[in-house]
C-alpha cells in the first residue's frame, strides 16, 4: 500500500491529476467536516476523521467516484477520501 504522500505525487506527476490535501485549519474542513466524512468507507474511524485523509480537486477529475457516491461535492469541488483513489 502506498503512503498518502506517494499517492499525491503519483496523481500529480504521472497522471496529471491535481488534488490538494485538506488541512485541519482549512475553512472547507471546518465547514463541511461532517458531510465530507459521512460516506467514508474502510480504515479506522479516527483515521477517516482526519483532514489529511481527504483531497480537494475539480469535480470532473472525480466523475467515477461521483457515480459511486464516494465523494462530497460542493460548488464544483470534489472532496475525495484518499482510500478511494
């Protein structure tokens, strides 16, 4: 299994998909924490509640996950659990 940082590097460098990691002091995390973490599957509960376990990116780069309802969407931004990548 790849570490979170390795996943982010793989996505941005090799696949040209650009996601940004959420941080604890991020306004979006503070506003939408409950909605973002609602459908999290797998992993321990405490790990799934951490902002670093989620990435923020454009809606159209997460279309397959949108169909599975594995992401939280807000104004064209997809909040994706790293475990779903």
